[in-house]
């Protein structure tokens, strides 16, 4: 069974970011998930534009950039200009007056367009955007902080999205409180990838490569 594993880099050790990127890459991570927070759309500040640009320069693996910022249309080109063709940029539809305009900028730049859906955001309110994005990042916790508890009702939202993904041609990614039990349950159902943070990957005694290998050996 094929599914992607993405490292949530806001959880990395910033005392030696170069080593973190190298160890994750050598360990078999599929892509690097970059959380950008402005302290306004979410009550926290996280990774910077320069953090993202450094990681882009330090790896050939894809970047998965999650913009938790107000009015991303005003700043999205700053990120586009420091990424590579094919990298992904997610925006939150609630953060923009006309989210489709921002998504079109991402598409025009040769990037992969995505939307992130908060726990309180219904599938019905983003239905038309599902026709133009390639990826949907489902937040299973409230955005803004690592290490939060999983919200079980989000599972029903994932079920709705799974019923739509083939017809509308998008992929589904899980972000938040991702343990082995969630991968074991939702990968067979059709979730395409999982963002790994403090629950499963970072802050553990195991080497990244060992943890990632164990995940890929899960029995379904």
C-alpha cells in the first residue's frame, strides 16, 4: 500500500536544522511540511520564509508549504519565488476574500495548489474549490500548535472527501495528532499522505529512518 510520509518541520531541532533535514532525507521521508504562521490567522508564530528557503536549498525532496496566514493573496508570491516547480502551497479558504484568485496564482507559477480545512470547516463550504485544487490537507486538530489532541468528528469529514476525491481529482492528506493507529485505519480507506510530528516522529529515541521504516511495515 502506497502513501506519503511528510515531516512537520516546526517540530524539528533548530539547533542543527541541516542535520535534521539530512537525517530525515536519508531516513526515507517523502517530503518536508513547512508550517508558516503569522500570529493573526492562528495565535502562534511558526516557521519563517527564510526557514522555508533554507530547507528548499538543502534537499531535493518536495516541499509542502502550509500558509496559516491572513490574506495569503498579498504574500503568496514571496513563497512562490523561493520554491521549486511542483512544490505544494496550501491556503485556508477562510483566510482570503477570494481564495480562488490566490489558488490561480499558485497554479500559474507551476506549483501544486491545495487547501487546508480546519476541524470546524465543512466540506460543503469548499466544494467548488475541490474542483481546482490537487491536494486537500485535513486538519484533525485546531491549527496553530503542535501536540494537540485529535478531534474524532473529523473522521466523518474525511469519509465525505474520500467519496469525492476520484471524481474531482484531488488527493487527501492528514495533518495533526497522527499516530500509527490513524495511518493503519485511514491509509487503506484512501488517504494519500500523513504529516508526522511529535506524536510519531520527532522527540523519540528512535532514529528517523527506523521510525519511518516501522511505519511502512504496518500491517493493514
